[in-house]
């Protein structure tokens, strides 16, 4: 009996460590043979009535290596990102602002309901809809593939949100093109095919995917456009004149529209909802996950990792890190994604490390840092600065080191595994620290005393203080 049980446990562990990346490895094989990686600015800019959408060309080799696409939405106050769904799981980090998010889980009840007294005594039916979620700066939001959602800025400043789309996920069975399916308006394609930048290198950089037809503003581009108006009228039990309005013909407002007046929805007070969510997180942390704590319709979709009080690792005046994964946000187990938020202060160093089971996509929120990435052949594929608004890919197992070049360098790292693991090279919990001194002495051809210094001189873990000033090479 013990042997079959041991075999079963071994198979489960094997599935946990390798199964999540099986399809990604199959789809993305040979895409990570990169000679150089670049810190990239957004390639395309779509101007809408109440905001902008910026995207990074998904044809670039480093994005094809990681199997992801990236874009950034800026929503003006009182702006509404029209309802849509995507062909791939999506993680969103709120860089700035606050607002409301509606996520329509299929088949779920409308649990937010207006009272009969509020509806009045007329013919108007009492309003009811699915749960409305508030979001704020520092939130990570998880959106499953194929789930319709909308976003509204009800604050006084712009909402800036950066997103990654896991197009290599099992949930996407179309192709490696990121796609947005809009349910309203006359949107432009968020990921228009773009010409390759001059000077880009890497084998997959020069192999763009087949082109897709460009959507033209002023035509009819939402999902109802291809349907006969009589079919739409019958489906909604409305007249054809109203059905034609669903097709949004000659609507020039774009993907993000300005709301006339203010959007009024049924919702609890923001502070009340935040208190309820805090209680949910605390209760989740006090029990083991058994699959029934969160139902499909009520699952929690966000976690704040930007708040300094939420830090998992903290060194005063040096740095801090907060992580969200499937342990503290269970929906990430099905999305197979996770993220971390990092702040480096005063020339601090994020010690050399590699990601054991995931690619990592860095987005610089604030400041500037020097970063070096090294491949399996010991070649430096990136050695330079990364600054605010840029994106950089760190492939799985490539070694990376970061050092702040400003008083504060802040970034978010999206990971292509729901429980991404990191192995440090230097420091108290590193792989080098775990080796016997004589192994180090013989491996590096140094004396025992020198091996002792290599092993024990760095006492910190994760973050280190830099004593080398602006000498980049010395840190590496």
C-alpha cells in the first residue's frame, strides 16, 4: 500500500513542478534563442475619446519567448473602457488611479440588486447586475480568458493600467495573436501589426507572424456587427431599429468613451467593501485551500501589492518586495500567472538570481535601474539601463541582477507560473551559500580562505547595499 501511495505523491509533485509549463514549452520551443534583449518603449498608440491604449509589438522575440503580449491603458476621469473579452488570461497592474471594474462571470446570478423602494412605483424594473469591484493603485487584477469585463474611472485622476496577456496559455486555443473581442462601440485593434524596429536582433525577432486585417475606425467592429439585425432583435426581444444601435455604426469615440454625467451602479460603500475583502483575505489565510472556499461566481480577483505595509521582504532604506501568487489569490492557480512588486532605494541591488519555473516580464513604474541578464552560455544578452514605462523580459533560468540608478526604482514583475520560484546566487539563502567550502574552492580554483569569503561575505538575502557607486561592472 505504501508503494502505490508514494508513487501517487511523486506523480502529483511532478505535475506541480512541470505540468504548468508543458504546453508553454511545446508552443514556445526554439523561441528563446535570443542574442540580445532590449528594454522597450511602447510601439503603438491609439487615441480614444477618453483615453489612450499603448501596445508593445507582440512579434518581438522576447515576447514570443515568454508567450505574452503587453499593453497599457490610460483612462481619463469619467472614462469607460468598453465591455470586451480576451482570448488569453490577463494580469493587470494598476500603476495610478482608482475606479470600478465589472466582470461578468457566465451563468452567475445578479447579486447586486436595487431595492424596490429605490426603483419607485413606476414601470421601471429594479436594477440588478453582477458584482462591482473597486480597484486602486497597487492592485493586481486577474481576468480569465473569455470573461467579459468593463472598467470605469470614477476618480479625479487618470487610471493607468499595464496588462500582460498569457497567449501561450492552454486557455487560448486560437493562435499566438492577442485578441480583444469588443461587445460595444467601434474599437480599433489593440494589437495592430507593427513593423520591426531597426537594429533588433535575435532569431525570433526576424520571424513575424502572419498579418491580420486592420480594423478601420468609422466602420462596424464590435461582435454584433457581423450578425443580421433580425437575429439580434430576436435574441434580445427588441425591434430592429434598436438592434442596429448595438452595432455602433459610425461611432468615432474609440475603445475608451466619455460618460455623459456619471455611471450609477448598485454597490456598497468603498470602505465597506474594502473591509469585507480584508476579512475574506484573513479567513483565507487561516485555513487550507480545499477548492470550495471560493465559488466561481464569488471568487476574489484582485490583491494589492503596492502598499508598503503589505511587503513580504523589507529592508529599511534598501528595498522591499510583495508577491501575489495562487496561495494568496487562488484564481491564479487556474490562470497559471503571478506577480511581484519591488522597490529598490539608494543604489540598492537586487542580488543575482534566476527564475526556476517561469519567465518574468518587468515593467518599470518609476525611476531607473541598471540591469544585466546572462544566458546559459555566459553571454550578456542585456547590459544597460531600464527606465520608467519600459518593458523587459527575463527568460526562465537566465541569470539577472538589478541595481537602482535613482533614489527609488520601482517595478512590477509578471511571472508565467502561478507559484513562480526564484533561486538566488549570492546571499544568505543562495545556492552558493548552500555548497561546501571545499566544493567552492575546487570549482573556482581558489584557496579555502577565498572560498570562505565567497560563501559568507554577503549576509543579506534578496537585497544588498551597493558600495561600488556608479561602477556597473563591479556589481555584476
